[in-house]
C-alpha cells in the first residue's frame, strides 16, 4: 500500500464512485492544473472503446484543461493499460497515476 495525500485520495474516491455507480470494469479521476476534477468509467460501446482514464482525460480536455496534476484508476487489473498512461503523458510528463484496488488501496504509482 502506498500512502498518498488528501487531494490524491479524493481522486481515488471519485474513481471508486464512478466505477461502482456505473458497474464498470474501471473508474478513473483526474485533477487538472486549476484543481478541477473529472471522472469517468470504462466506455465499451460497439463503435467506441475507451479505458476509464482515457475517458476522464477526454472529459478534462473537452472542458478546457491544459494539463493534469494527477490521476487515479480503480481497477482489478495488475497493471495500467499503456494507452491510459499515454493519455496522461500527452498532458503531463510526470504527473503521478495511482492504480488502486476496488477497496481504495493504492497498489502502484506510475510516474
């Protein structure tokens, strides 16, 4: 388990919430440079597939975010999808990405 600050813990809570509310495989939340947060769950439509983190990044960008301070993903996977991390890196080269379990325990930090 990795200890994280209160603002980053809020991202994990938001990611857990959206995952549970939508019954999705993953939930994600990001915080932009102005402190605004965006959350999303996995999108699995016949014509559109996005990881939760890609969807959260898309929501942030479409709302005008120019960068990301941090991101969190709640997933049962043992690692983060490369495409998810790449979406964060498009906006921030070093923002931490927290991978948490469904219980909210941070299992990994990708920097």
